[in-house]
């Protein structure tokens, strides 16, 4: 597939991105104005319908229109559920696959078994979780990128987002310098850049901003993870960080890290069998939905 034809395949992405960072209907509060309707989901116990009753209000109210999840045995079920509610799906092709010699075949299987997925991230914070340097990662990504261009026309894949602190900013600089910038600018074959942001460091923000300013304005920037592991600080994080991410990084989407896990990153705490304590809604969940308490067992 030549680059001109590849660029012609991008308008659907641009259309989705253009409307993907505002809630449906008029905003009625600073929180709703700041919020970006995108959310990470861990698909644990999906077959048991553990999460769905708590997630459904977010979708019905237009507060979630894009989800991000890991590729696993439950990913297609969770993706299909979200698609039926009007959301699009970003899926992470995990770090375990990156060093496999048949990565192209593995990715073909992932695509085939997850037809509800719209976009793919190739790896996740690989420096932290896979001890993989940018120098090792970029040839792997570009090999898979070429495979996708030839065999899966129109499919958008994004390079992994480095860890969201100073170390991640250095990794991002290296990725850009050893190939990512050239493919994004000269060849115009990478339409999407993903970032993680957990740092308050101005040095981090300035390094990332400098690199993004060297890219064409048409490159989409999605912050695919951010948040804070403290219920009491979640609303403040959205109010303070989300406008900053839009302004400094021109982020067209921002994904809150996770709907539910056993930390106070969650919008819904205590759902998984492995979590201690009762099921509870965070102040951010309540501030967005107006719902203060979880439904009782057996009904909503």
C-alpha cells in the first residue's frame, strides 16, 4: 500500500477524534467541561457481569465514548459490549508478544479474534514492564507497521506510550530520534501518537511538548493513561490536568487510567474478587454521573 492511499484511509480516524473529547449534550459543570469521555477497562470477570452494571450509566450518559483495554481472552467480549453502546475501542497488543519471532502471525490472530477493536497500541510502557529499550523496540514496531500496511489496509496502530514520568520523556525523545519522527513527518504513515502522563514535572511536560511540536499538526495525540491513585484527588486531577494536556500536548483524547481495580485510581472500587473492602463509587464517578451509591445486588 503506498503512502498516498494510506493517507486516504485516515478520515474515519480524524472524524472520530474530532468529536471524541467532549461529552454528549451541553456541559453543565466545570468537571463535565474538562472531562474527556475515554476510559481504560480491565476486563476481569467480564463473563460474570461484575463491572457492566456500574459502567453502563457512564455509557448511557455519553460520559464514555472510547475505551482502552488489554488483548486477552475477554477483550473481544468487552469490546463488543462497548461497541453496542456507541464507543470505539483501543486495544493493547501486549509486551509478551514483542520478542516473538512470529509477531506478525500473532498480531494477525489478535486482529482476527477481536473484530470489534478499532485501534491497536503495540506494547505498554515496555521500558518498565519488559525491560526493553527504544533501540530494541523501534525495529520491532516498524516491522509490524510494515506488515499492517501491506496486509491490513486502513488499520491504525500506535507505538507504545512510555511510562508517564521523566524517564518516559527520555524514552520518547529517543523513539522520535531513531525513526518515529521520520515515519510520522516525512512518510506520514503514523497518524497516532500515544502518551502516558502521571508526572507533575515541568521538565517532563516541556520535553514531550518540544517533540510534539516537531510533528505535523495532523498527527493525533492521545493520552491513553492518566489519573491519580487517591479518590480525594481525582476531580482535581481532571480539572487541573485535562486542560493542561489539551493545551501543551494538543491531546485530542484523554483516557482515565482505569474504571476498576484494587487501587484508588478506580472510578468503582472493590469490584474484583481480589479487592478488599466494599464496592464504592469514587467522587469522580459521582461527580460525573450524579450517582452516589452502587446498585444493590440483583438490580440497578
